[in-house]
């Protein structure tokens, strides 16, 4: 992952000058807005690797280290050229990564559950973690026993089991599927031009 981040975050001086030049072609406010657009980065084998900003993606394209697959952000026009602002790019070579087990964190649980309470179904960013079988009752801190819960549902359930609280889980929790190296933040998963490249 460090190699991926270094590749995306370390453009050379010549590339920086290039991007500064085309950035000046836009009105200041519009330039700052557009260069911060998210861009999906794919490995050479089309596996999702990372999400970067337009600024870094354009540098990779300029240096010949990537190709543009989807242009979902518009264009920058100069006197003689048109520069596409990419939405999806593909690296020109494969980056190999060691396999590892996805860590159980708040963010990973919320993403697995699509930022939805697993008791009432409400979609919100005001979520808590709930242990289906409470820890003091022997419940473990595992993918199969941790779910996202809104604050009212968490308070209602308290230290009870779902059966005791008369609350039914929408789905039984399990480890997240798909690419174990990478996930798209939930608020970006609706970008239509990204869908065909993301694990379903």
C-alpha cells in the first residue's frame, strides 16, 4: 500500500509545473473545486487500488504511468489543447500486494452495513457499534457479532440480546465481501461511472 500511495502522491517537479499551468486556465474557484474531484485508480488488471484527487491523476496520465478509462468530470480547455479531467484511471503496470485480513474497525463495519442501522434500517452517519450478544454476556468482538446501530436503537437494546429487546436484525452480520485491500467510502459508491469497476 505504501508503494501505491508513493506512486500517487509523489509527482516530479516537471509534472507539477505542467499541472500548475493547466490549473491556471480555470477560474480560481472552479479550479480548486475541480482538482479535488475523486478519481478511482485501478491496477493494470482492473482491480480497484485507491481513490485519489484529479490533481494526482492528471500527473500520472501526463507521466505515462496511467491511462484514462472514464471522464466523468469535464474538460480543461487551453488555446490549443483539451485536457480531460478523469474519473477512472488504470495504471500502466501491475502493483503486487501481499494479502492480509481486513481489520474490524468502526469504519469497516459502517461501510459493510452501508451506513444503515441493522435494526430499524435507517440510513445515517450518526451510528454506533452494537454487539449483538453483549460483551458482558460472553459476546465476542467479531464480524459475526458486531453491527451498526443508530443511537435510539442502541439505547433501546441496551445490554439485551435482540430477542430480549424484541428487535430483529435486518441481516445476520458476517465478514465483508469483495476486495479485501480496498473499499470505496460509502458516499462515493453512487458515482455511476465507477460501478462497473467495483466489486458487487
